């Protein structure tokens, strides 16, 4: 009698502990915490800023996230620069409405400033350890999301002899055909273009002057068009050769679908990589939705969505080892075996200062 | 006299034609480009792509409605004020003109962030509800349109003898609202309608303020989103928005057609 | 006109005389709504501008931002912006005036008038990226007109030294939205020119030119000046068109401000706001000049 009872009780205890162990496992192990999902759904919406739909395939990321969790996504200013995003956080400190950005995606050099000014709150996604150390803040305040590599985007219907390297830009056959995709005093893409030119034309990561000199040469040769190049000006043939992040150039190539034909070429001597970083606003009105968004972006699913947009997701190497990369997307990603520079935050900020200061005097239009 | 008339006609037509050319050429170039979405052929596919996009209809409807409210608030705010200043407080004219020029020199991004800071917390809490946000949006647009509306109405007032009209009406026993709505406004009809045009155009295309207050719900941010990566659609969108705004203004014009041609009290013709 | 009471028979001498008016407190009531609105929606949001112009990155009071205004490249930026605003105000003002003349005094058919007015409404705000692209598509190296001139008249604009991406190219582009603005604003004033005046002048033997020089233009001058200052301000504050068309290569003050408070690179909002305060000062100076000009022109009109 006693043994039967004891056996019964023991079985219950064993079963209970097994159940508890099983529950415990799911609540700490997987990428999306069910508590987090519940809290995020209760908040109901997420406000993002500066996310064009064709930039790294953010359009798909937003709709996939929204569909998966039923959370509405408010999209503010898709054209915002990093400074706009920071100003938006500051201006909306007391605002719990849909104008306050929950999450931001800014340039690599802005990391320290975000922490200094108390604009972001720390959060470590469940895949935190697979993010390379140089690309994240150790305390979790910001973390790299993806990177791209600078390339020539060429309208190959207009420019039949596609330039292959930096020195080609000086050739007389390209008169009036080359432009930057931004103002180096305001656009990360344009600034990195000058930085990259420095690296492979006599400068180094700590000496950017050569980049300024190079562009002066291009300008003096009459090859430079002082306009901000976009997909439209490339397609029109007005600026058939531009410097762009490879993911943007490849996206352009897809959108234009042969009308005109676009060639994406990495300069042979080498190029530069640009990292962007994610962070959650310290004043986010929907902190749980923000955290869930991060979990989504840093999950295999989210990283593969970026990969489809031709961006290198930050967990690329980790996923490659684990074999979780989307094979189709990887196949579409162009390979480049030449040197790719990854400047540090300090190097970027030093380069910024010099380029912004000198740009007008070196290349500026002489206005009478 | 007939000679002068003919000469005048010639010059008038000449200037109009020159002006129309100036307008048409850039628009035609955009139009031509928008037809080339299919390689080698001219096609309207970039237009059908825009019309098929539900966001296009939602955002243009949103901005048109905001535009209408902005027109109403602008005119109700500015016209009586400009009239009153001319009539009773001429010493304020300089200050009000200067204020009306401020929206040109204060960057829109400063205005929108300043407005968010000022009105999102206590005691207004405007941004916590959609209605409040739209109120703030209309207010900011009235500010943006202020330079144009004030100048148009002030020019209209300059062309009529405000004092004489007012005193004549007063001597016949008219109340202030009668004077304003039945004497002054009818004489300002052209100025008011032109202000309405300027306001509507300002609202429909506006980007910065809308992008931070309501994001891609408004037409300006929607155009920017398309413009970033859809070359041909962005050109056709520019043409479409031009034509639709023109059409809407034509409606406003027709709505007032009956009284445009009738002689106003102090206007000529 | 309707009135609530029966029309009184007004005897001569009953009519209120034109008399200098002393503003009582009740007069000020009339402008309260406007000033309240301005205080709330113009002054309050702009306050950040003034305050942050005097703060540095650690939020301490400083005059360093304002001192930054005196650097030569900044002063140059103000000067270039003033130049382009003057050029487009005058150019756009003239073209707009002539077109407005054509549809008012010039007596073109009513259909032309109403289509021009509505078209001007839209065109006056066609600016920014679409306008820049429209002009690139017209006068750029591969532009429609450029190619037309090359094929029809063998004239290569760019070889001849023209470039859309220059001061004059930008001026041409700005004028696209300046002259319709002028048309809309000056039309009511031209409508106000009474036929009787030109007929009286003709009866007295004045030629059309004399009539314009001595009667019409003096009457219109305050309105013309007012419209030109509007065009000036419109151009002075323009940003998106210039940025898209010249990529920041022409040193306009709005672009310099933009690179400090927007974008990915620099971020010195204190300096940016100080620059904007500088713009307010320039605008104030231009308005002072405009007032003195207008006062002189209105002297003629005062009875």
C-alpha cells in the first residue's frame, strides 16, 4: 500500500519536474520570448524612421514583421539622415504619440554620441553572441546591423567601356559622366566615396587628403558632374557612372530591369565597407515592440531578408557556419576578392571632419 | 486706338507664349521620360503602376483634405487681420509683414521639431491622438502658407480703397460681419482664390513637416518613397500630381465662376 | 449690400469724415486671433532656434556659434544666396509681371486667364527633386532642349560654356516657380487699375508709355515691391531644389545649414541654428530696405 502511494507521488513529482523543465526551456531558449511577444502585441504599434523600402529590402522586413505579429508599423520620414533621426528622438522626448521613433538605424560613427547623449537604451538580442565584437557596443546600447561595399554603378547602355578601377575615372572618355550620390558634407555614402578614393590613391585610413586630391583631379579633368546622382539620373544617362553602396546599385539594377542595363563593378584596387547600426530609443513609447523588432531583425529570418536586399547581414559569418543562410540570396550576392577596408569609428570621425572642412575649397564650384 | 490695341495684343500674346514655353518644356521633358519605362517603346505602364498603388489614392486623399482645411483656416485667419491692420492699425503693418516672412527663413525641420516639443507634452498633448496631430499639421501648414496668403491678400487690399468702402458701408448701418463678408471679401475674390491655390499647392507637395508628423500617410512622403527607387514612376507621379492639383484648382475656380466675372465694387474691368 | 435697417437718407455733412484715427484698445482686439496663432505656431516652435543658437554641444551658453557666422566661407554662402535670391526675384518678377499684364490689362480671353492662374498655382510650388529632375531632363547634358539645339541648330550648349549645374542654371530653375508666384500675387493689383485712368490719360494726350511711367507704375509700385520681396524670401529659403540640382556644390546658406542639422556627417545643430538666426537677420535687413522703398512709393498715393 505505502509503496504504491509512494510510487504514485514519485511519478507525479517526476512528471511535474519534467514539465517544469520543458516550460523553462522554451522561455529562455528561443529567439522570440513569448512574454515579449505578448507585451509587444499589447503595445500594438511600432514607429520606425528613415527606412526606404528598397534599402536592404526593408519593405519586406516591415511587412513580414507586421504580418507575423499583427503590430502596425508607423513609418516616419523615409529620407531622413542620421542627424534627423537623432533630432527626432530628442524632440519627441515627452511624446508618446506616433511621431516618436522607437528604433533607429544610423551610421557607424554615431554610436558613441548616442550613448553620450543618453538617447538609447541597452538591449541584447538573443543572438547577441553571434554579432562580431567590433560591430557592437559591449553594453548593448547599439549594434551593427548590416554592411555594404562601395561600387561603381554604371549605365552600360550609355557607357559601353565600363570603368574598372579608380584610375579609370580620370580617363578623358568619361568626360562629364561621373557623379557622387550625395554631398560629402551630409551623406555617408558620398563621404565614404572620398575616403575610399583616398585609400587606393596614395592615402591611408588615417590620411584622407589623397581622396580630396583625387576628386580635384577628376574635376579638373572635366569628368565630374556636380549634381546629386540618383537612380533617375543614371537611367537618364545624365550621370552614367556613380559611386554607390553595392546593395543600392544592385537594387537599382533589379528595378530598372534592363531599361537601361546597369553594371555593378567593384574598383579593382579595392573599396571600403560601410556599417550601419541599430538602437532602441531611450524614450521609446513602445519599448517591447522595439525589442521584438530587434529580435526579428537579428533572427535568421530577419538577417536573410536583408541578405535578399543584397546587404551583408552582420551575422553573416555565423549563419554561414551554421548553414542558415538563404542559398538563393547568397548566390545572387556578387563576390569580390580585392581589398575591402573597414575603418574604425575614430578613423571615420576624423575623416569626416577633414572632408567636410575641405570639400568646398577642393572641388567646389567657383561662383562669381 | 485700334493700333495700340493690336500692338498690345501682340505683346500680350508674346509674353504668354514665352511663359507657357518656360512652363511646358521642363514638364514635357519629365513626361517624355515617364513614357520610357519599357525599353524602346513609349508606354503608359509607369502611369498604370502608380494608379494601381492603393497608397497613392490614400495619401493624395489625405493631403487634399488637409489642404482644404488649411485653406479655410488660412483665409479666415489672415484676410480679416490684413484688412483690420490696413484700416485701424497701420503702425503694425511692418511687423506683421516681417512675421509673415519668417516661415521662409526658419527651416521647416526646426518648425516641426519645435512644434512637437511644444505641443506633445503638457498642457496640449496634441500628438497623442490622431485628431490632435492633424490639427497640429493644419496649423503648421497655415504657417507655411502665411507668406503667400498674406502677400496675396495685402496686394488685393491695396487695389481697393478700404477706408472709403468701410465708411460707406458703416454710414449705411452695416455691422462688422456684413462689411467683412459682403463688402470686403467680394472685392478680394481674386486675391482669396489665388491664396487658396497657393495654399493647396504648398500642402500637397510638402515633405518635411508631414514626414515627421504623420510619416508616409501624407502625399509628400509617399512621393519621396517612390522617388527613391522607382525612376519612371517618380516622373509619372510628378506629372500626375501636377495634373490632379491643377484639376482641383480648376474646380475651386469653377465653384466661384459665377461671381468672378461680375464687376466688383471697386475693381476695374 | 443688404442692411438690417431701412436705408437712411444721408444728407451731405452726415457722412463720417476721413479723420486720423487713434487706435483704441478695442482695435487691438481685432488682431488678437492672428497674434495668438503666431505666438503659438510660429514663435513657440522657432524658440528652439534662438535658444539653441547660443548653446554648444554640452548645453552651455556660448557665443561661438554666432562667431562661426563670421568665417569667410559662411559669409560667402550668405552672399551667394542673396545674389541668387535677387536674380530670381527680379527675373521672375519681371516675367511674371509681363504675363499678369497680358491677362489683365492686355485683355486676353478669360479662358487664358483662368487656366494661367490655376496653372500658376501648381507651378509656384513645383520645386525640389521633381523640378531639379525636370530641368536636368531639359537642359542637362542629355536634356531634351540640349539635344534639340545640337541636332537642329548645331549648337552645343555645354561646349559653349553653359552648364545647368551652375549659378545661372540654378537661377533658371528657380525662376520656374518664381514667375507663377508673381503672376498670382500681382494680378489683383493689375485688376485694380481702372480703365478710366488710362482713358483719361489718353484724352489728355499721353502716350501709352507716359501713362505707364507716370500713372500706372507709380500706383502699382508698392504692390510690385511687396511681391518682389516675397519672391526674394521664397528663393532665400529654398533648399530642396538647390540640393538636388547642385549637390551642395553651390555654397548656399540653406545647404550649409542643412549639412549641420540633417544628414549623416556633420552634426553641430548649435552652429546650424546660429546660421538660421543669421538668415533672419538678413531677411530683416532686406525688409528694412523694402520698407523705405515702399514708403517712398506710397507717398505718391497718400491723399
